[in-house]
């Protein structure tokens, strides 16, 4: 876990959550309960989503600003005037939607826990943690292996029987990876955008029912 931004802690508490960036009133309907609200500065129209947020991070503001006062009333952590520790960019410019962060409302520190969550199509549900490996013929796999399968396997298919999960950057509900996963009842996601950019042996969590792959930011660049 590494610190990526720092600001003024204006309401105490430490929470982890997914980033949801709100740039205007039109974005508010997409806000998910339990997310961390990241915005330039809150205003009275945002109170309904502030009430469901795990925490609040703003580009500007001080201890008597709107986000600070409302956060303290709600009892949730809040950081104002937050900037990237390296580039000094404001948080709304540096954070990505669905980044997973930990925020400390006392120290004003923001840590990156997991990189942006990848999404795909669930073809066999289940939740599993492990390391990403790409399929190789005759390789021996274990439950720790989450195998990326983007090719047609005709030989040694039983080697995939005990893997933790199967992922593919292509395909659909009737693709080869899907058929293998359902045959062995292994969690599987297909059509995952950005999967090819994840490095070998990176620790990941697959939540197939939620159609998410969470990549551990502590061991990937």
C-alpha cells in the first residue's frame, strides 16, 4: 500500500472503498452507496449522496468548508485540499473511477490499495484469490493459479480442472473458456477489457458474480 495523495484531514476516520468521481449534478445518479465520493467541492445538492458515502475527498476546502461540516455531522471521514504527492495534481485529475483507496480523515493521507477494477462477463460464478498466469501447454496448475485462456485447448484439458479461476479477454457465454469453466464448475469471466495489460504472477481477486477482477496495486506497475 503506497501513499498517492495528501490533503487536510477535516473529519476523522479511516475507510477503504471504491472511488466515484462526481463532476456535476448529472453524475449523482450513478453514485453507489459505500463508495468514496471524490469531487472538486461538495455543495448542498450533494447531501443525499454524501449521506451514503463511506468517505469524501475534495480538491479544495478547509475545516469550515461545506464537505468538512457535513462530514463531521454524518460521522464519516473527509479530506479537503487533496493533491497528488508527486505531481501536485488535484485528486479529481489523478484518481480513476473505481480505483480502490484507503483514506485517513485525521492525517489527510490517501493510499492506493488496488488498481482500477477490470470488468467482464460472468459465465460461471464464484469468488477466488490467486495469481494471474497465462495458459501454457503441459503446465501444472494449482488452486492458486488464475489462468488466462485466450486459445483453444484440445490436449491436456484436465490440467485446468483444479485452477482457481479462468479468465479471457475475448469470448462470450459459449466460448471455449466458458465451456471448460462450466464443465469443471470454476469461476470464469470473459470479455475482460484491460486484462492483457496485467503482468504475470500479479495477485488478483476474481468476483465472477459481480463481474469484477480486482488487481492488487501493491505488486503491479
